């Protein structure tokens, strides 16, 4: 489990429980106390949790917006570079899908600065709002049940909608990337909509920062052979061997 996944899980547990004992939490997450205390320290500094003797509690005012934008700050320099590289593959009159990741949100901010007309579909409310800063673009938001932890629409409604929509290029991130098996997600509802979009687009662009390499999670989204471009923040020999001219860094 990556650091981002652990910290998301901690916040998820604290939304369910008023407070939690850190020893019980370490056992539930399957991590050492040293690792857990490091995660707790980071979440505390970000103002997302409160600490007390032997345990932690969630801040009642830690809304979904705070969680999304705090997640965006993790490896932000890498995500900025990846988004800048991805922007080079986006042209006038493109029809695009941007997933619910923080990397795609940063890409949306950059797209909003381009004056050319584009059709852009997303299931992330924050991404849609960033794109709406530029009235030149036509922005389509997939409706459905709102995951208020992340500002994302999920469930059968957006899934059915995306089955009917065709896009030229779809930009995805992932929770983990295995050099042998491909891209993974730790939330089944996120994996489901990505698979549907992937089946109905012309090209799949993966935007993955190097902290996610060599890892797996619960749900596989894309096989290596399905990926048309793999964009990351730095050179990696394994990725070059896998993707050759599809590898962008």
C-alpha cells in the first residue's frame, strides 16, 4: 500500500469512526508504528486530523475539497511536469476525457489557458470547474452519485453515460503501476468508469508519477498493451523497454 493509499485509508476510517487508537490502526493497516506515526504527522501538519494521547480523530471541518487539494500537493512537482508533457498531445477541436485524478486536475488548469475549442468530458467536479475558467471549451460532466470525499461522480449513471460517449484521447492516472501487469486502482468504482472510457476512446494516455512504479493494488484498469502513451516525470529503463516510443518523460 502506497503512502497516498494509506493516508486516504486513515481519513476514510476517521470519517467512519469518531476517533481511533493508533495501535489498532497500525494493525488494521498492516504497517509498523514508525510508518503510521510518519503518516499521522503529515496529516496533522496538513490540518486534516487532531492528535490525542494514544490516538487520533478527524477534524470535523475537513471537507472533501480539503482532501482533494491536499492529495494534489503530494509529488506536485512531478505532476506539474507530467501535465505539461501531456499538454503537447492536445490540439484544437480535440475531444478528451480527463479522469478524477489530481494529475488530470493540474492538466485541466493548463488546458483552461489554451484558447482553442475543445470538447472535454470528466467525472470530477473540481476538474470541470477548472476547465470552465475558459468559456471557449465545451465541458461535459458525467452525472451520478457524488463521492463527497473526492468530488467525483460514481455509480451506474456516469458509467452508462460513458458507454455512449466517444472521445479521441483519454487521460488517466492510477494508484499503482506494475511493470509486468499494467495500471491498478484501489477504489473499484474508479476502476469501473476508467475501464468503460478506455473501451470507448481512440487513445489511452497514462499520466503516472514515479512514486507509483513497481506496485499493484486491488483493481486492474489497463493492460500494458492497451496504453498508447505513458507519460511520467523521469527516465526509467524498465518503462523504456516496455513502451519504447510510447514512453514520454
